[in-house]
C-alpha cells in the first residue's frame, strides 16, 4: 500500500476505500523519514497580487492531523479542498458502516 500511495495516491486511495471525490485536484503523498523535516511552502504570489491579503490566505491554511498508531496529516491549501477531503471521509465512513452492517447480519 505504501508503494502504491507514493506512486499514484488517487488510485491507491480509490482502490483502498472504494472511491474518492471526483474533481480537478492532486493528492501528493510524502514519505516521512526519521532524518528529514518536510516543509511545504505556498506558491509565489502572481504579479499584481495584494501581498498582505495573500499572506493572510496562506497563513490561514488548515492542517488536519490524524492520531492513530502514528501521526499523519493533511495540509489543505484552500477552503474548497477542505470540503473535498471532508466529502471523501464521509464517503469512506459510509462505505465502512455498510461493511460493518453486512458483517453483523
């Protein structure tokens, strides 16, 4: 699964969870290493951009950290992608609940 996530995250997540939300977005998976600090920087502002406004936008990004047997997380760069991730999670949870209900019968 790790190799699949690194090679083609969308396909790997779709295969594992039974689907992902359609849309024009990319998912990038970065492998955590014990000797590496990973930094994500925003794209440079385009010409004519109001820099103070852009600074507020990029500094208000959402970090979604998952705590399970380790720590993983998402950097969600825009409000629109926040909803994409929430919709994917809802889709996955519904599929998981359906499997649990089928196992109970």
